C-alpha cells in the first residue's frame, strides 16, 4: 500500500527540526503489466525551474533487487492534495536489466534537467 516518508524542516528560530509526514503511494512499474518484486529508492528532491512545489525523482527496480535487476525506472513524482507522492508522468528514463541505478544523479544545465 506504500509507506510514509518524512520531510524535515529546520527552524533556526527554535533550533529544532520539524517533521512533516507524507505518504509515498505504492511503488510500481509504470506502463507495464509487471507482477513481481519492486524495489524503490529516493534519488533527489528538487524544485523545478518555474515550479512552485517540490518534485521527487525515485528509482524503481523490478526483480529481486536494485542490482542485479530486471530494469529500473526513474520516476518523477509530486505531492498531491492528499499529501501523497504520486507519479505525474511516464518514466523519465529506464535502464536495461543488470544496469545498476546506484551512483546516478540529476543536474541542471540552464533550464534543462539531465540524468547522469
């Protein structure tokens, strides 16, 4: 059914970290009829240029683990009004089987986002 994630915000005035509990909808392989194990891992939380809300990029692998896997999707999710991180588009990128998503990151070059 998914799980909770926690976004921590630091208050310098109070010198404390405040938690905000959010829910990650069930990690799934998008656009496929896949039945089997799914493993996900948060990669980056960013605010895209011109956007007013945060986006999260997740790696979602099918198979027995992230590596080796049967393939990994890089998914763009945003927080909906119910406080759930849900997919907002088709996968940004998909690796072939047995290619590790570890060490992959995103970066901005002008107004373009790149996965490297």
